[in-house]
């Protein structure tokens, strides 16, 4: 079956530090990959996505590249802000028309001034 | 107004009680989902529905039931609540015509079973 493994948290960074959250996956076929973000007290919001190998998703300064050869989709940001403090979830959907998102366990990021 | 709404936002109930969580959406999407979130476990799928007449079990459906009353409404019921159903519950929707399954989430319902 499908699975997503992301780095354990929590992660604490100082403002303007570089962020990497690792995500690897196991899936049949050609999955689409997502990063969702959950701010305190809120639901999940799509942060970025990539639908095929070598695609780079980007949004709000965050980036992730779909690496089929390493089955990875690591999230990066060059300079984090306090407002980026949230829980980040890596997820996959296994091909067109599929019904289910498979989520990683989430990584809590705290950014301190 | 939010595209996906959930009621109630918070609920405390007792063991053995029946409880219903409701989800409504204005996005016009065909597909709707119910997930639960537990600390350290991510989100797990309870039930999903492709349209009003199509209901499917997800990964952890035991102890839950659902009703798709209309395209825009999808309710989750706990017939006899137990403490290990204490969790954060999310409803989500997606568009059947999409080429990938981007899902849009409601704000969540925090359920506590005493």
C-alpha cells in the first residue's frame, strides 16, 4: 500500500533560518504529491503540489521538487518567519481519479524571533 | 464565507451517547471525505463519498457511520461514542473532474468523549 514518511518533529528554528522538512513516499503508479499546512486552531490548507516527476511546487517562499528516483518530496524555505509556525503534512494521491490522500504524520515547526 | 463548514466546532459528550458531526460545502464538489486526526498519527480516512448514492469505507470506519444527504452535505455519526474516539475530525471535498486529488478541508470539529 501507499505510505508517506516525514521527519519527526518538533522542529524549532530562529527567524530567517533555512528550513528543510524531509518527506519520502512509497506508492504504486505515478502519484501526485502535496504539502499541506495546518496553522494553530485551523484546518489543513494546501501549500504546494507537484503532479509528475521533476515538477517543482512553490508557494509563499516554500518549494518542493518531486524526485522519482529517490521517491522524495522535501519541503524547503530559505528564510522562515514567525508566521510560518505550523504543522506541515506531506501527502500523496496515487494517480488520476484516485480517491484517497495518504498523509505523513506531520512535522510541527516553531519559529522563534 | 468559508467553502467547507463543520458543525459543531467543539463537542464534549459521554461514553455511550450518539453524536452527529455535520459538514456542508459550497464548492460544488462531488467528492466528500471524513478524516480523524490524532497527535503523532497524521490524518486517517474514515469514510468517503463520490456522490449521494456512493458511500465507501476508509481505513478506520469501525464505530462510525455516515450519511450523504445531498451533494453539499455529508454527516458523520458515532452511534455509541467511546473515549478512544476523542480526536479532531475533518471534513474535506474534492472535484471529481480534477486530474489530481487536491482536497479542501473544513476547520475541524474537536470531539471529546468522557
